[in-house]
C-alpha cells in the first residue's frame, strides 16, 4: 500500500516535469498513460473532429452545387442567398441618400415658411445704413412682391469686394396656402427707377448647394497677451483698411462640403483634444489663403498631433457621391503647402509697411506663450480679401477627453453585473434547455398527428397524454424560471448601478449639475441605467439563444439534408428582401404624409386653467381646438393606404416562401431524399431559426444605443467633482466653534472662462460676526451669485473669501454647510409631512425641538389648527406657510450664518407680516446676510451694501446712505416711496376733504341702519372726523428720514378710514339676489371695530415695513 501511494505521488509529480522519463516509466508500470500523452491525444481528437465537420460541410456544399445544376428551384434559392448581402449593402447606401434627401426636404419646407435673400446693392454702405432709405426699400419690395410689409425684415448689412450686401427675409404663416416664401423672393428683380433700382443682383437662400461652401478651422488663443494682439489688429484695420477679427491659428482649411459634416468632425476633434500651448517666436508673413501679417509660431508635438487628428477626422471617402461617399474635401493646394503654424493678425494686399508698425507694437509679445482653448468653424469666401463676408458657424471648447471604446464600456459595466453572471448564465441555460424540450414536445405532437397511437390500450394512451403534458409543462416552467431569473438579475444590477450613480451625483459640484440639467441627469439615472443592464440580462442571452438555435437546428440539418437547408436559406433571403422593401415603402409614405398642424389635446390644460378660460370667454375657441385635434386622427393619410398594401405584400412574401419550401420538400420526398414526416419539421426549423437573423440589424442598433447610454453613465460615475464633497483633512470645526466673521478680498467670479463677462468684480468687504448685512441692487447685479459663493456652490476665479479668517477653499465643505443656513425666495418643500420637512436638516431632532422651531417661525398655530397637525402633508400649506416652514427648517439647524434670499418677495401682506416677524426672531445672535428689494426689511441692518454690475458701489448704515445726496441707495428709497404713494392713493384717499366727504355720506346713510347699530355708525363717523383732523395736521410731507416710518397715529387713522369706506360701499343698494345691507354693515363695522381696538404699539416694525 505504501508503495502504491508513493507511486501515485510520483505519478502526480510527473505533470510538473513533462520530460521526466523516470516518471513516465512509473506511470506505465501502474497501467496509466503519461499525462502529456493524454493531452496530446485530446488535442489530436479535437482536431480530427473539427476536420471531420469541415469535411462534411464541404461535402454538403458540393452536393448542393451538383444538385443545383439539375434543380432550377435550388439554383434560384442559391442566387437569392448570393444576392442577399448585396441587397443589404444597397439598402444601406439608399438609407444614407434618403436621410440626406430628408434633410434637404426639411430645409425646403423651412424655406417655404421663412426664406431670405442676399441683395447686392449699387449704393454705398453709408447710404444703405440710413433708416429712411431702408424704409423706402422695404415698402418698394412689399409692393413688388404683393406681400404685407409686416412679413418683411431687413437685416445683415455688410460690405465685401467693394460691394454692399443687404439681407431681406420673408416669412408667412404656416397654415397659409399662398406660394412658398422662397418662390416669392425668387421673383424679386431690380427696376429702372425707384428704390429697387439700387438692387443689382438677388441670391435666394437654397439656390446654391451647400457642398460648394468653404470652411476653415481656427484655433483661438487665450491669455493676457491676446488683448494686446487684438488692439494691434484693430489699429491695423483702422490705418490700412484691412479686416478686424480675433487673432487665430488656422488649423485646417479650406474645406469644401456640407456644413453639418464639417461641424460634426470639428466637434469630435474638440472633445478629444486638450488645450494646446502655443509659443510665438517672431513677426512675419503667412500664406494660409493669401498673404497675411502674423506671429510665427514654433512647431510643437501638440500642434502636429492636433493637425494629424483633425485631418484624419475629415469624412473623406473613396466612394463616389451616388454610392454614399462623403462630400467633404480638403483643398489640394493647401495640403501641398504643408502646415506652417502662425497666428494671423490681419490680411492685406501690400502689408510691408503695416508689418513694420505692427512689429513695433507687438515686439513685447514675441517669445510669449498662448493657450488655445477653443476651436471655431468659419464659413469663408476665398474671393473676399476684405474678409467682411466671413462668418462664424460654430465654436467648441477643447476638452481633451478620450472617448471610451465599446469594449472598455462593456468591461466597466460587466464588472458591475459580475455578481449576477451565475444567475444570468443559469437563466440563459434554462432558456436554451426550454428550446430543446420544446423541440421534443413538438416531436411528440407530431407523433400524435401521424396517428401512430391508434390501436393502443387506454393505459398506453394515458401515458402518451401524460408525457405530452409533462413536456409542455416543463417547457412552460423552464421559460418562466428563466424569465424570473433574468428579471431578478436585471433588478439587482439596476439597483446596484443606480445606487452607485446616485451616490456620485449627490456628491458632484453644483456647476456641473446645473450645466447638465435635472431632466438629463434623471434620464441618465433611470432610463440609461436600465438600457445598460438590459444588455446583460436580455440582449446577450438572446444572442446566445439565437446562436444555439442556429447551431443545433440548422447545423444538424445541414449535415443531414444540405439541399433542403440550402433551399430554406434561399427562401429566408426572399422573405427578408420582401419585408425590407415593404418596410422601406411604409417609411417613405410616413415621411411624406401631409403635414398637419399639431394641436395638443388640451382637455386637461383647459380644466386646470378653467378660471382663465372663463374670464376671457374662450370656451368656443377651446372647443373648436379640441375637436380639430381629435378629428385629425380620423383623417386618412397616405401612409394608411400604403400600410394596407405593404401588409398584403408582407403576408404574400411570407406565405409564398413557406408554400414554395413545402412544395420543394415534397419534390425531395418523391426523390426519396427525405421522408414526408421530416419536411414539416425541417422547414419549420429553418424558418424559425433564421428569423432572428432578420432582427440582427436591430441588435446592432442596440449596440450603438448601449455605447451612448453607457458613456453618459460612465461620465457621471467617474467624474471627480470640482469642489470635493467632504474633506476631513481640511478645517473641520465643530458648530459651536464657528463665530461667523466673513471677509472678502479682491474677489472676482465668472460663470464662464471669459473674465470680461465676470459677474462679480474685485469685491472687498468685511462682515463682523453677529451682525446683519443687507444686499441691495438691481436684478442681475450679482447678489444671488454672492450667496452661491458663501455656500461654496462655486469658487471665485481670483481673490479670496474667508470665514473666521480661513479661506473657504481650506474648509471641509460639510463643516461649512453645518454652519450656514439658507432661506431661499423659492418655496421649497419635499414630499412628506410638515414634521419631515422641518427635520430635513436635522433628522434626529426631537418633536419638542421641531415645535419650538415652528413657534419661532410663527408656524405653530397655522399647522396645529389642521386636523393632522404636524403630520399634515407639506404640499397642502399655503405659500406663506411654506415660506415659514423653510424658516423653521433653518431655525432647527441653529446656524451661525443665515442667508436670506428675498424670503418675503412672493408673499401677500398678511403672510409677509408673519414671515418678517419670524425672521426678526431668527436673526438674533447670528451673522445675517439678507437680499432685499423691499428696503424696509433691512433698515435696521448694521451694514447695507449696494451692488451694481458686480461691484459694491456704496456701503454704510441706512442713515449714512440716506445722507449721500444723489446716492444709489437714496434714489432707491425715493423710488419706493413714490411707488408706495401711488399705491396708497389708489387704495384710499388721504386728502382731508375726501375724508370729511366720507363722514358726511355715512351720516346720510344713518337712517337706513337698524337702531341697534346706530351707536357703531356714530362711532365710525366720529373716527372719520378724527382722521380728517389728523390728516390736516400732517398735510405737509414728512422729510425723507421721517417718511421711512409712519407714526402709529397716522397709520391708525388710515386703517379706520379704509374700513369706513368699505362700510359705505357695502351699504350701497345691493343687487336683488344679494344679502340685506344690515348684515353686510354688521360684518364691516365688526371688522372696523376689531382693527380700531387693536393695540398698535407692538406693530411698529410691521407699520414701518408697510410704509416702505
């Protein structure tokens, strides 16, 4: 036994030492072949089997070829199989040309509605710029074309080649039955006299083919030295009459072709190319199109690589245009000259003197480095040496991204789906097994059809029936299990992918989220992730299933009966050709259906806005619009008739192929080539197996869709946020350690890379901890942008913004968010109850803390009156209540810095009072920065900063700013006071005489009042007289500072006056159907009494607010 074990051990070691003769001899003594010989035998057997299958396949082809010599049907089927690939290629070419035709047709339809024409004028540009001359020309054109003047516009006055050009545009209603706009403009001609005599030539849009347009690609440098270059170009243009354009480096051109193709490959280049460094080395003459003054540029690997890349992306093709070749072509002469990089500064015929002068101005720029960050596409005219007719078509930023390949995307998301690969494999296996069992079940049914069960006993018949039920039941269960496993795997992959993606999305910076848009990101999160997981759980398993069917059914049939299999492939090709033609006919008919006006079925829209519809009496119009929209579905279109014909054609093609296949099978039965019972099975297998090949082109489209969706998902997954979500290595104080001192030094910010378009410019200010600061200024001056920087949604391009002496760039963003609370002007509530919304910032807050925050926000009473209390859905609150909910949410976080962005701008007067009261309690002990258009909300601020065009133009307290005569803040106060005066005059009369008239009118109506209300009427009359006396004493206008806060005496008189006037109005003779005057009077006087007895001492802040 020990010897046997040692021999086995030595035999096992033999696999590591393949050439050990001693080990091989020991294995042979044990009756075993060496492992090396076994592997060789397996490889040889595998090769022999493969060669055997190949030999049998070749023999099958020979048999089919020999049989086709005497069999015309088989020969025709073989020709169909040969023609089928060429048919598909021709279909692809036709699809290319048809898409181009649709684009040109779309342009023609657009030109029929709105079309322009280029007018070449004989007058000078100075004469054509005169308004009087253009008005006369417009009237003359309208009279000549017999169209209304309102349909014509003049635009685009240019000068080129010593000629003046003016563009005229004609538009007509889409539903008009008149001639197309392009045809109308084509009739325009110059006349011998009158304004039209100045027209020398007319070129209507669309008359020149786009392929003849010429384009060039420019790299636009950026940097501080570019401004000096631009100044040199402007000086050159003013002195020598040359063109003035931005300095550029011509990367490629000229290019002739279609605009869409040029912009497409320019966009691809910009995505794949990073910003390119450019080094200037001297001033010289360039020769891109013609002689130019330029800065010579040192050649670099980056420039050469960019040139090579953009040249490779030009969509040239060896195919002629009628075979689908591309139309873009590079200029041969330009290519022969080679690539000489230079930054063009200007073009001229004789630039020698100009070069000397520009050389002096740009001497300091030599050896200067630039960076090209943008690629622009220009439509150029090589005959126009003034360059005034050139125009920019598109521009793209250089991003430097390498587009991921399909296989990289596949591997990346295959790693996400890897945990479910076993489940997917089991599901695929069950599906394949289900197909095999289904074949067995079909064979069992064929035996029943053949009648072989006749004469058998009842027990045998029950066994046969039971076998069929078992087979079909197993088929059903296998497919159900497979579907359940696939759906379960898809759900798991989708949940894992969406969870990972959403985690990355909420950690991204605000700038990227805003650029992408919420709709686009939600589509990526839900729809695109679903498309990605479907590739692994549906497309790939279906492809494997199709391959297994092809191998098991068609492969075996080919080895057994090659003639019938070859004929089946011919009929399959015939079916696909017929189906393809039918689909193409239907698509063409649908594309050429009569264009009808699309009117939305607006029943829901009308019902949602029913008050507006009723107020404007538009019921009849909406009814007619709705009836028109639903009647359009009853209109028979051309595609409906074509669809009927193509359905018949598709049916005929399919049935004809089956009938011919069965007929051919019968012929083979007569020739004893196959049995009659095998024909039905064989033909069915061929057609059932080859049909998925027809759908293969749709699966190729799925591949392209997967690549686009996966690339969008991958970008969101792997993009690092510009501002980190959390960084505990940086300043990370506890909330209690934060004081709230804010300081900005020379801070500038722009939403784009263009520093000239900066939103904030060189801001410097200091906000002490615990103080209140008001921001005032017109819309667009940068107030909300400054809040975005406080919250670090963005970082400034220059300067610094510090809190407690530490730059925000050195703060842990999460610590900053814990210290800052923001109350937006938007009423932002989430789905859920009031309690959940207030707890949003502090999820673990107790209910007592929430109730305390509600009291501080003056929300407690309003919510507790509702039946559900704090469980009331937040969506059921009013606008003012939602705003106070936002305040309560901010109160609960106990912030050190509070940002108020127009928190009361969209509220009514009553809601504004409550919100303002809540804010006053919230501001205590915190650093508060408030944006305000209503100046009354910031009058008590410690500091008011007035902004304009991104700069702080005034700082100080309310009193200090009012003392500045002609100051911006003082002007704003005066403007608001003027508006308030107008509003007050519109609401009630403040003239003492008018008040006395009201008192007299009320005394005259006293006789109509019931006796029990006479005392209240007398009190109202007395109040009116007292109000008139008060207004007489205060007739003169208060000074500017005094008017910022009305006294309680005047406010009480005005309030009593308003209620008394409401009482007078309500006591007028009412309509016959209205309530009686005493009830209305009682309600009005009751309200007046409540207001008159209200204690106004505590309302002084609100009175002051309403005076503003």
